C-alpha cells in the first residue's frame, strides 16, 4: 500500500476508484469475470469468488455529474425507453447497448468514445437487490435478457410492518445460498467459506470506518460538508469488501477530527445553518445545488446516505446479514422511514430539510408528503420540496431550487430568532 | 375533375383543391384550428380564390384533429396517412417524414411504394411541438416568423434542456436575465425541439431521403438543428404546411376514381 | 332482446355501475365487501372469510384534484384515481382493503391509505423459483388471513379456503373458455363488451360470474361463426381503459381476439394448483407459476415469446401495447418486445393509457393510422 502512503482522503478516493475501474477493464481483457451490481446489493459473494465489481448506479451518477447524461438518455429513448423511466437505468441500458455494439463490430461508437464517465467492461453476471427499489428488478431483468447472462436476485421483500420478520430473514438467507450456487456454476469452482468470512470481516471494518467518518457531520460546526459525503459515497458502494474503503474512510475521519479540533468547519467559519437533504443528489447540478446552499450559509450535514451503507451484522450469520441488507429505510414502512429521518435531523442538529421530489425515483418520492408532515410535526424542523431528477438534466429547474432553499433559509432564520 | 382535402389542426386549418389528382389549383392556410371559425374561413378563401364551389368537388376528404367535424367530407383519413400520401406525391424519394405541427410531432417511415410502414408520435407533453415554440416566442418577445432569422445569427447554441415546458420557460428566462443574446437562446430552443423530434425519428431507422413537413418546417432554424442532430440532409417539403391537406385531396381523387 | 343480448347487457350494466353492482351482490349474498387493489391478491382468502372481494382499479374520466396533494403527477393514473376516491370516501363502506406491493408505487400506496377502513398490505416474493419464496409467501398470506379475521370478526378455516379455491379455479377456467370462444364472435363480443365481461368479475360473487359466463359461452357456441371483415388485434398491458379507447378500436374495425392485460386475462391465467397441502401453500404456488407479467420477475422475460405465440395462435394482424402512463414495469418490457416484434414483422402499436384520458383525439389518430396501415 505504499502508493497511497501520505495521500489525503480525497486523493485516496480518486486513486482507489480509478484503480478499481482499471482492474476491472484489464481483468476483463484477461478473461476474468465481471459483475454489474446494484449499489446496496451484497458484494460479499462476488468478492469471495474474485469477481470484479462494477456499479451501474455509480457509473450513471458519474456520467451525469460530468454532463454526459443527455447523450446516453437520447440513445435509450431511441430504443423505445420511456423518458419516465429511472434515468440511472436509461443511462446504463444505453451504455450497455453501446458496449454491445462495440463488441460486435470492433468499432467504438462515437457516443461511447465521447462519454465523459469512466469506461466499464460488459458483465458476465449481474446481481441486484431490491432494497433500493423494484425498478432495479426490471432494469436488471433487461440486462440479463439482452446479454443472456446469469442474473442473481437478492429479493428483500418490502417491510410493510417494522421490524423485519424472521421469515423474511430466512427467505433472504436461503437466497444467499442460491446465489452462492449460481456463482459456483458460473465460476466452475467451489465457494470458499473461509475466504467469505474474511470478506465479511473486511466489510464490517469498512462500514465501521464509514460510520466514523460520516459521524463527523454531527460535530457543530461540521468539518464535513454533505456534498463531499455524496462524493465519498462512491467508495462505500464500490469498495466495501476491500481495504480501500476502510483505509480511505479512516483517513477521512482523522482529517475531519483534526479539522474540528482546530475549530474549523467546512465553510471556513461560514456555517450558518445545518440542513438535511432527503433523497438522491441531482448529479448534473451538484455544483449548482452546493453553491446555492453555500451562498445561504447552509451546510448539508444530514442525509440518509450514511445510514444506507451502515450494513452491520455478525460475521458468519446469514440471517443477520440478510436483515442488514433489508433494512434500507426506503424498503420499510412509513413509520420506520420517519424514525430514520427524524434520527438524521436530531443527530446532526439540522434545523431544516429539503425533500427531493425525484422524477426518476417513485419509491423515494411518493411518501414524501406524508414523511415531511410527520417529521415536521415531531421535530418542528421546517421543510421544502423541490422537483428534480438524479441524472436527467431536463427535469430540474435551478431557479425553482434557489427560490425554495432561500425560503427555507428565511424560515430557519426566523426560527433562530424566536 | 376537382377534389378537395381539408386539414383541421389544433392551431390552423388548411385546404388544398386539386385538379385531376395532379395540379394544385388552391392552397389556403388560416391560423385558427378546430373548434374555431378557421375551417369555414379557409374553405371560403379557397373557393373565392379558385372561383370554384363545393358542387365542383368530386370528393372531399378531411384530416387532422378536427376531421370528424367537417360535414361536407365524404371520408376522414388520419393525418399520418395523409402526410405520407402528400409527401410521397411531392418527393417520391422520401422514406422518412418528420412532421411537427401545433401539438404533435410525428416520425413516419415509408416503404418504396409510399405506404406507411411504421410511425411514432410524441407523448402528451408540449415539448418538441409548435406549441413549445409559441410559448418561447412569447417569453423571448420575438415573433414566431422571426425566430429562424435570430437563430441564423447565433454565435453559440445555449442549452435549453428541460423536458417540461414550464421548466424550459424558466430556463429561458434565466438565460435572458444573464444577458445571454436572444439569438443564442433561440438556437437553443430550436435544438431542444429538434432533439425531441429526432428521438422519434431515430426509431424509424432514418432511411433517406428525410423530408420535413408541418408548420414548424417553415422555421429554418429547426430544420438546421434537426439536420445537425441527425447528421443527415433534411429536405423541406414544398408547401410544408398543406402537406396533410394535399394528401387528403389525393385520397379524395383516389376515391372519386373508384366511383367512376 | 335475445338471450345473448340480455346477458351482455347485464354484464355491461355491472361494469358501468360498480357501486350498484356491489350493493346488489351484497343484498343477494349478505356478504360484507373487502376492497382489492391491483394487481394480484389471494381473493380466495377473502372469499373464504365470507366476504365479497371487490376490485379497485380506479375510475375512468375522473378528474384528479384532491389526490394531487398526496401524489405527484408522475404516478400512474389508476393510483391517482384510487387516491382521489380514497379522499372522497368512496371506499369507506369496505370492511378492509388489501394492497399488494409488486411495484414501487404500490409499496407507497399501501402506506398512505386515506380511507377509513383498515388497509392490509402484503408483498409477493420476486425470487420466484425458490421453495423458500413459497414459504415466505405463506407467511405473508397468514398475516393477510389474520388481519382479515380481525377486520371481519370471523375465523377463516383451511376448509373454507380450499372451497374458495375451487370456486375461483372454476371461474378462471370458465373465463378462459369464454375468451377462447369469444375470439370467433367479434361481431357480438366487441372490444367494449369483452372488457365489460372481464371487468364485471371484480364486482360479482365469482359463483354468479361463473354461471353467467358459462351461459353466455354456451349461447355463443350455438351460433354460427360469421366471417370477420375487419382486422384482429391482441392487447397487452395493464388495462385498456377507458371504454372510449375500445370504442375507437371498434370504429376502425379492430376486433380484440385475445389479451394479456393485467386487469383481464392475467387475472385468470394461472389456476391454483391441486394438492392436499396447506391451502396457503397452494395459493403461494399460484404466484410461483404465474408467467408473462411485467410485475412477476422473470429472468427470461417469457412474456415476449408468449405474445409472439399468441399473435400466431389467434392469427392476429397486430399487437397493441397499452402502455399505462408512468407504469415503469411495463415501460421496461416495451423496448425489448418492440425489437422482437419488428424482427418478426409483427405489426404493433403503442398507445399510452391514461384513465383520465383527455387526449383521445391523439389515440384516435394513432388507431386510425394504424388501421389504414393494415
């Protein structure tokens, strides 16, 4: 690990991410297996089998943040994909089409050549977990059919009554065994249970480091700004089963603590308000939303993202592991979702919250009204809602966003003076 | 023998009177569509100018949104078929039609005989239609018929990417308040319309020749933007606004011949 | 009126006035009503509780106003109109409402019920090949059963569920038989009539529906088959509502010879398997055996070959994809199906379905153009 010695957390983030994409591309060229995975699917199984992992949601977000979304989206629409479908899915399915075309013709399509996101190889297997949404099931079904490759499903049924029932955990645990069998068939080798334990242990250490780093947002004023959280998230998604994540997040936690000890905050003393952001980022407008909030002195310290990858379980316990992947707040009943968001507000001392009404994400939008009302009733924290989209740049209006957050800042100011 | 085709759209009414299925003796456009006085007025104009009357017409065929409201028509035929017929008559080498009207955008694929082999229409939203251009023309305070002129002077194409017309309006307003030249914004508006229309056109397979029709085809800025997006030559149909009415008149001629 | 006309008129009356139909069925059977939201619910458990399961599939030509507060514009129109009616108190006479969770929208709908009666939400497993998926679903069904018992104040026995399964299997078989026969009589079983017969299943005691549909089938079979000069189409999607859409099909001489609509044929596609085991396990296996539906995860997407086969089997001239606006499971299937249909030179048309249809003119244009193409 000498290459990373002395690196800052940000440098490590870039280094490790690049390395993973590079390793996957080179591995693919050598005939090694590549898996495409949803962002909160269990990575432990493929990691144990030595399969390279690529995360299409992350990749789509990166393409979006680098302003390459529209070109991909237009390709998906040509294929007949409705513009009402999740924009991550549209970007990825278009990207897949281009990769297939390249593989068939030997010529790199212009749109692929020009796509600003990192290059990724085609998968040999895909895995999805519907703890994020059921849309993933359909998206990956399309990948499986178009590419004619094995499709590992980890179905974590919607928890309409919290807590997660035992029988749900048993069903998930059984699916883990089936996933292992699918991988053994694919790889032509037995699943190494000892290595699996080691991978699980690494995941737990990575998650602990993630918790530690993200926990720094609770310090008042916060040394961490939430938009950095959006960026660092890439590594807890892509490298949870690797030392890379543990290393980077420990470095980040140390840096943030040192900063806090020096009495510095993320805005160089400009933290006027602490707010939470509910929902996915608007990647193509990441910089706009960040600057807009910053100009009002709003540091986004609260998010449900840290909790989403806080996947803890006793190593070796499949049922616990199943429950850990099932508990994503958007996969649970309204009352539990409200608890999670309330906890985010209180633990980060946020005095305002924005709800992203995300055109791409029905599951993370259709309970917003109820959630916002109950959370407000419970905490007294004011909220605003804005229209947007995670990566389709056509569904966001900077002017609307600015007006809403200005209104929020005014309400927070008033509350302060009360 | 005279036949008449009438195309009643959402924003305008069009009439073509055809002699022997070959020569256009009258073509009239009135900028009022279905439900208005437009249909009566456009018929009146066409008859006055040609000196003909309804009694001279062997057959009348109606098309467009208001096609079922024309009492004098013996037959109603959809605008998809009429546009295909009209375009094929005007440009026999056409294989792909892009038609942008007041509230619809369509892409039609033709076979060698000029028959429709597949077609795609926009979804309900106004983006990518004439209506969208109207809204933008109002916001920009540039008359519709001057939009192309502005576009031709653009030094760059600014992005107007919102799918939603309301959002696009606010996007344009914010460009205006940032003192972006209207020329560049208009080029962006045209590119936005082009991108929606091309989304439909790509699905036809884009066989050449590609021909544009509909009122919006008179806007060179949109035509240029479509051609640029598709990286292909785009021919503007002669009489683009009356192509549907022409097709209807041609169908009327076919009908009249059947009777004879 | 001929006998066929009388039966058809009765079905049409039921489908067009669910409120009266439900009141009539309740008066006749003395049963309380339990609502069932789309798409699949083990109605047998409700029936076994001595209640009348009633389908809640929204309402056509309903303007949406109150629901706008709770649902953004990008929720499908069925859920918009259900939400509107929840807020208007339309469902308040129901003893309970059962909500499945096969899509992201329904997950949320089960959590934001605004009606007065209790809501019973459950979830189907999506890793459907596994035995453990069936075991899981049995546990979910146990919950449904228990909550229904609480809501209705009754005990639901295994025996009663087994009997209900018989009633439902018979109804599914009779409905499938009818659909087969009806394909040869498009002059009588027009698209609107066909839909009314399928829709009335949701508002009748299934025994009564079975009896009526059997009678109609027998009457039809006794009639000579006349040549059909129009074209034949197959509908696929969630629903093909409102009726005005089906009237447009009629207007341009298109007969519906078969369908793969969630509201229609998918409801009767798969019987509950026979067996001596726990009736809830039998019901769970029905879900495992379900196929050809966008809401039942299928690694092979067999819906596509199924539809291609249907086109061949019924000699259909075309397939119409009834795309429920904002239904993403259906939106994902379309591009792959479209490619296959084009490869096989099967004519196809996509129509956007919206219960609050205000753009029927565009649909008319599309259908007419399509008919002219054929």
